[in-house]
């Protein structure tokens, strides 16, 4: 069948297998062209491995450090008449290219919040890898079935304390919007923390440690976004921010636990990029369009794979001249001669330092009130934003013939599919 994009709001209801494959290959090629990671991990578990930053982490570990990777995700396969999810096709492509490179790659398709998936993961680590050197936690889900209580808990996107009005962008109609949001209730805040906070990350590390599958020196990281003035009202100071602050709390106990085996736990702050999740946040499409305009003009724009290359540099030492430095880089000197802190006062790793640069944020802040429906394409990079959005689903990727017939029924080698025996969370 010939597959075309069909966009409804912040969701594209179609995906392109060949386009997803090509996009994954481009990320692999980027990492292969970079210097190899010195003293990087060799056995890596990625929880949330099929899209965005989780996928980029898996690619970077595998093709930058030669790591064997076990990926966890919850995706839907395609059939001969209906496309599957982009994450399914991304994972199929990753498995294919890892196999061609002689790299171990297996995956589990299932609910990562469940005890069943955790138990299966431990079983596979023991059988195939013995232990893991790194655990990447990159889950993004709107709801969670709690493994102990069975309760279905939902997250919410609301401010805390007072109602707010947000300036935003309708990317379908290409017009500016205003969204009025009432504050979250205490129950809604607690639900968002339960879904998007650090409890499940802690449950994973506890289960893996109790099973003896964390190697000496094992590191773990979970991804977050902090943002600046424009985005903080809805993000860092809202219900999502409460969940992200819970990561900061939980990581302290994880760091103490892993220190006993010479390891470390960190929250990693990554740059704002186009994802399905960020597209649903009212302010983010407009902010991202302006941010891309500014950063591309400065030559500092980065996507997921570039950010993960930076993060692994911070985690495992500089790659300059092929000589590794001590684990965890604390600062660097940027192109203007300024010292940039790579670890902030909270102990977070700051791969987002280019986005947070004062000149970048200053220019975005200056452009914010100037944007109108008439000058949207002139002042912002809405075209780049929309192109990145379609790429999430395999569309608009260079070198792909989108008029050609494609079979959406793509298999993933070395996949344990636990969704065949467990219904999806609805």
C-alpha cells in the first residue's frame, strides 16, 4: 500500500515503515561518524527504547560504545492493511542494523510499569548478559497501571495554584491561540507524579539490584526537561513539573544505592525537541518554532541523536583526541570562551546547555511578543517544526520514495512480545 501522512492535531494516525527505517539509519550514521565513546557501557538496558531520546540512547550506546542492548517498549505492530506505530518500525530498523553490525539486540514489548515485564527483563539479562552496566529510563506515558494496587492512574497537564492563560500555536490551522487552564487538584497532581515521577524508576533499580544484575560501576539516568521563563509556567511549575521534581527526589536514594557498587544515578536534562508528548503541551510548538529559528541561525541546533552524543560525553568522559577523562565531566569551555557547567547545583547532568545559553533564551524571549499570524513563517521556524513532527512518523525523510508500495507488516527479530498475553492499558 501507499502510505501518506494523516495528521489530527498533535497526532499523525499513519506511519511509514521505510521512512522510519531511513530515519533510524541516519541517526546510526551520525553516531558512527563521531569518535567512539571511551570507557562506555557494554551491556545496556533502555526502558522506553522505541522513540525519541530513548531510541537515541540505544543507538548511541550500541553504535558509539559497541554495547549489547536490551530495549523495553509498548508498541503496536502493523498488518498487511494497517500501519503499526512508529516505535514498532523504529525498533525493527534498530534490530536490523544492530544485527548487521554484529551487535546483540533484543527487546520486550509490554507494559514497562508491570512486574511481569521487570521479571522477564531480569530473566533475559541473567540468561544473555549476566549483568548490565547502564540503565536508561526514558518512559513517557499518559497513564500507568500500578503494579501493586492495580489502579489505573492518569497524568494531567495543568498549572499548580492559579489558573493560567498560555499563548500557543495551532499547527494544523497555522494560527496563534490562547489556552486557559484551571489549576490541578491535589489528586491530579498526585496522579501525575505517580505516572511521570520517579517511583517506577526506583522500582526498576530496586528489582534489578535485588536480582544481582547490576554490574559494579553501573550507571542509571532518567531524562527530564526544565526549560526557562516561557515554558516554566505550564511545565516546571505545573503538574508535570511536580513529577519531574519527584525524579530529583528519588535519584538521591538511587545514587546512594548504586554508590555501594561504585555506580551512579543522575537525572539528565535534555534540550526541547519535537516529540508526540511536547506537541500536546500548548506552549511548546510555538516555543520550539522560535527556538529552532534562533539556534539554527547560531549553528547550535541539536536533535535527539546529537543530544545523546553530548550526554554520553558527559557520562563517560570527553572524546576529544580519543582520550577519555574521568567519568562525569563537570564543565567545558564553549566556542565563545565561556565556561559551561555540565552538572548543576541539583546534581543533574545538563546536556541542554546550548538551549539554555543566555543569548539564545534572550532572543527567543524578544521574539515571543512579536509573533503574529501574518509573520509566523518569517519570525519562527514553523516549517522546521512541522518537518520534524512528520519525521517522527517516518514522513519527509530524505531518499524515501513515498509513492512506492510498502508492506506495513514488519517483523522485529529477537522480540519477546508480552502484549500477546496481556491486554493493553486502556
